[in-house]
C-alpha cells in the first residue's frame, strides 16, 4: 500500500500545528478523521485488571459507532485493536515511524479495504524505527486528533504522564 498525503478535516486541522498536519500521510479511509475520535493511550506495562476493564468497554464503543484513535502499540492498545477489528469497529492507527515500509498485518487488510481503518503518520519516510521521541510525538498526535480521551493506565515513570497531566 502506498501512503498518500492526508488532508485533515477542519475539526482536526484547527487542533494540530500546521507543520505537523502538512506531514501527515496515510492509507485507508480518511473520512474517519471527520468523526468524533476517542483517543486511547496506555503504558506498555499495566495491571491485568486494567486490561480486562478496558476490553469490557470495547463492545459498547463499537456498538455506539465510536472511532478509536491510538498508536495501538502497547499490549493493552494492541488487544483493543484486535477486539475492535473483530467486532467490525472503526479505528485510526497512528504510527511512530515513517510509512515507506508499512505492511498491513493480516488482520488489517479487510478493515482497510472495507473503509473501517485508516493508518497515518506524521513521521518522515526515512524514520524506520520507533524511538522514545517518535513514540511521544505519536501519542501527542493521538491526543490532539481525539475529541475525547481514554487513558486507562500510565505507569508512574512514563514521560507521557506529565504531558497528559498538563493537558487536563
């Protein structure tokens, strides 16, 4: 799949720095960005009870037609992605690297073709690996795109914790 420039709908464009918006490329259904987005951010490590409580919410989100935006990188976020896609829900996946070598997973092919998924990045194509800095930038983009936020768990030592607290 070849990434193409993504034109953000006005509701998203007004929340994002113009230089960041100009770099966004993606594959999939760009119309998903015009929907109210539920941003999901969670630390890599989280208690099992938090994972279960979050997964319990997925059916209600899908039934309500919510579009979930996330990096879907942490184990909790990955489980949510699998659950949403199995239920034929809609997602926007934000990468913390460029898309020049992006290959959808087997479970992403059908949702991308069916218009239920969009994969985007603001990273230049030469960024081939996720770093701590690109992960933080990705999570900031997720936060900025979202009209509502769900943060089930941030570890005490997470650099994102202070940033999320400053956004409240």
